[in-house]
C-alpha cells in the first residue's frame, strides 16, 4: 500500500470511530494479534503449526507470529529477514507472503523500496535457510517484479494450482504515480492499479512467460485495488482484494471469481466485511487459506495501529460467508 506522511493525518479523522464501545459478539472475526501487525499472511508448517507474517513494525522488517490452533497467536521476537538484497533500501518491507515449496523450504514474497526510485517498490523474493517457516530468509539479488515505470510492484501472494503449477499475484502500484488526492490517486486522470498474475517455476521465483493482468480498479473501488489473494475452491478461482485507501473507512475486502486461472475475473460487488461490521474499522489486507475456511486480515484497533484479526469462512458456489 502507498504511504506518505500526509496519510497519517487522515487516520486521525477516524478517532471518533474508536470513541464508542465495541459490542461483544458471539460470531464473526476475533482479534488474533493485539499489536501493530498489518497485511497479515500465513502458512502451515509440515507439522501443522500456523505461522503469520506482517509488514514491518515492532522493530522488525518482517514480523512473525505463531499459533497451534489458528485461534490464539503469539508474536515472536524474530527477524525473518535479517539481511537485504542490493536493490532495496532499509525501509518499507510490506505485505510478506510465504509458501511451502515441494522440497520443504519456504519462499517469502514481499514489497521492498527500490534504491533506484525511492518511495516506489519491487516484489522481492527470499528463501528460508532451512525448513523452519519462521526463517531466517535470504533474499534473492534479483526481484521478481519492479515495473517502476508504472509505479512499482507490491502486495505479492503465492498460489499453487491443482496441476502443481505455481503463480504469484501482485499489484502494480499505479497510485504511487497518481495525481494527488485519496491515496495519491483521487485526482483525474486516475491511474490504473492492475493486479497481475505471474507464473513461476517450481523454485517459486523464476518467471515463466509474462505476467498477465486479471483485475483493475473501477469507480466502485475508489483510487485502487490491492492486497490480492488467490485460492481455488471446487472449480472456481476466488481472487480476494481490498478497495479504497487503507486509511479510509471505506477500505474493505471483496472478491472476484473465474473458472480459469487467467480470467476473466468477475467482481461480485459484495463486501466480505467493512467498517462497522463486528466493530471493525477499515478492515482489509486479508489472506484466505487455500482450504477456503480460514482468514487473517488487519483493521485499525487504535489510531495508527492495525491489529490482526482472524475469521472462519464458508464458501458455497461463488458465495463467501463469514461464520
């Protein structure tokens, strides 16, 4: 997600949302990590333990949390990315996503700031030293995608298809070269923020062919679409994504569906959740388990603090329901 100092005053406008007490509910999402842990993704180890990864914060480039049951999580004092590649700066390690490879090692995709065009980002790749999902991870010297002439590449997420083919979805960060306003893309002409699908080799990072666009923003999405997450349920591909600016109460989670990995993906127009649902504020940046029944996402739990929430889901046909 694209951030400038000016975005933080917008967060202050949401303070009133926190002034009213949050009603306790017997159903819906619950707080999983009561810390600043944005853009959560997760992976399950071969032994069955769950590991979550979050955007830089709490003194770490890439944060790690662990859970035995997906309900109660512990934030670990671990730096998952202790070294950097030559192309990236020290700041802005956003939206990490981890997959387990066929050889038992783990591959982390993340957004890092490019030295050649600061405030713009590339999708980096790092591979675990051993078979511990908590890391450490060693970054490749070559990023998976930059597209700096279009604003950069961010928000990667890995996907394993039913035939064993691997893919990475990511966002072209067009709003970072927008013309101002909401998330720097509220002033016409608005710039596209397409979500691309890149096929990769079994190693998880060698590109196969060119990336193809599978979704882009329209007027209903505000300035952008971002935080893509792809799963296959039955014979339907579900592409989850967020719309609007992450500082905006309109930030949410939606989904589009397709019968083909490369699309076309059809937006359902439905919101899995939004501000006000279950006491949430600006919920988004979600990751759904490939099994289709578990999810982590973030929302503002305090001004300037995005906690991680968990939810149980059910999918029927092309409909996604919170349990």
